[in-house]
C-alpha cells in the first residue's frame, strides 16, 4: 500500500534560489516537450511516446546544458507527467466528460519535482538533495515503510515541503466493531449518517468570504506582492481547514465502523453549470471520500461506493420512488406513509445498497 508522508523543509536563501532555478528548468522542459508532442502530431500525425522523450532529454542536454542543473530522473519525470496528462485527457474524452487539453505552464506554475529513489538522502534532521545540499527538515513523525519517491513542493507562500511516497506492507488492522454505516453528503449538513447523526457543514470558504472579497478587491486595484501574499495565505488557510476537518471526521468513522457505504459521486459533472458549484467545492466531498478510502485500506475496513441515482427519491422503507425538488427537505412516501428527513432516508438507502454489494 502506498502512503505519503509530508514534512516542512527550510532551505536557506541560497538553496531556495537553486530549487527555484531547478523548477524553472523543469517548467521550460515541460513546455518544450509538450510543444514537441503537439507539433509532431499536428504536422506528421506521429505520436511521440514517453520513452522517446526520455531518450530525447539525453540529447537535449548537449544543446541546452542548463537542464543539467536538474537530476536526470527528475527530468524524466517531466516527460512522465506529460504522458499522464494526455492519458487523463483521452480517458475523459472517452467518458464524454469535459477533457481539458494539456496546457503549457506559465511563470511560477510548475511547483514540484519528483526524485525516484535516488538523488536524495535523508539523515536525521537533514535532507540532502542533488546539487542543493543539506536542508533542515522537520520530521514530526517516523517514516514507516520503503521510500519509493520524494517530491519537493513549493506553495504560493514560497514555503517548501518534502513528500515521501512510501510502500507500506503492514496494515494497522483495527478491531472489529460489527457496525455498518451509510453516509449521505450534502450542503445543508455536511453528512447524514444512517443512524440519524448529522454533521454540520463547516463552510470554511463562506466563513472567510468577506475577508477574501476585501483582499481580492485590494489586489484588483494594486497587484502588489504583499497583497498577493495575503490572498495566497488565506487560500492556503481555507485549504488546510478543509483538510484537517476531513482527516478528523474520516478517522472517527474508520475507528467506529467495519463497513462504510458512500455514494460514488462525480463531482466534476455535478458542478458543471451548477449555481451551487462554489458551495459544492467548499464542502470537499471528494477529499472526504479519498481520505475514507485510503484510511479504510490501511485499517482493514470496507468502503463500498454505490450508484447515487435515486438514493434521495426511493423510499427506504418500501422502495417506492418519490420525486423531489432539491428544496424539499422531507421524505413523504404516499405508498407506505413513511415521513422522515430527506438526507436520513438517502443514507438508509446508501446503507442498504452498500451492504448488499458487500455480501
């Protein structure tokens, strides 16, 4: 099982400059290789493979020696990222989704680089990186498992992080609780459990909306570095609040239930032309589901994703389908007389469908 450990690193001024230069070289290479793939197909209908581009990078070092500043495997990873971007594009085309053709990276739009098992060395409180030197690292927990890759990331506040992707063979199996749960996510409440529990929607973006609007107004008038830093700082704070909320809630659920049934939601499709798109993104349903899935795998729990179609309309008691508008918050079944909260009814349907699939 793959797991990621993220730690803050503190490069000095000189090391920051080298890291920024390396990222800039990666950005240039990304754009160059992307242009090569596009032109090759446009002019000759020839598709250049990832392996062809790996070989081309070796030749490119002679004509553009500045890329030698970057470790060879990191340069190869640039070509891998382009290949993955095209795979994602074609997969979305096949699924008839809005595909989003791979785009060129503008200035400061390439913010990470990946080392594959070489080019770095971790010792105690220091991380040694190729042509950068030893950087202070804050290891707030032990890394368990075999390190497969290291990704160095820079955020919008010019803070730096080391992310170690680790192959962990030992599962931390939790004791059985003999309990199952169905979870319906929503906007009124973040989640409604099949036992009737409701989790309030924290609405982190809405909480900061007034402050965010004020800073955005300042930035639109005076595009200075200080105002931009304020804006980025607030966005990162909101993102961290969402992440912390999802981590804590998913951990609580994993600790208490053996089988967790959730809807298999297509968030990108839901927000398309949706007036509540910003609110849906703020709710972070997708992040919550991802945290549940990887924590369940580690703990030996079962996550069952069910088709969300009609979970809000079907009666959880008799199965009769009751059409409802989004504004209708009560489920009233004309067939069996069941009257209950709409989201609770949905969570009971999710539990029923999930447990039947898990048999």
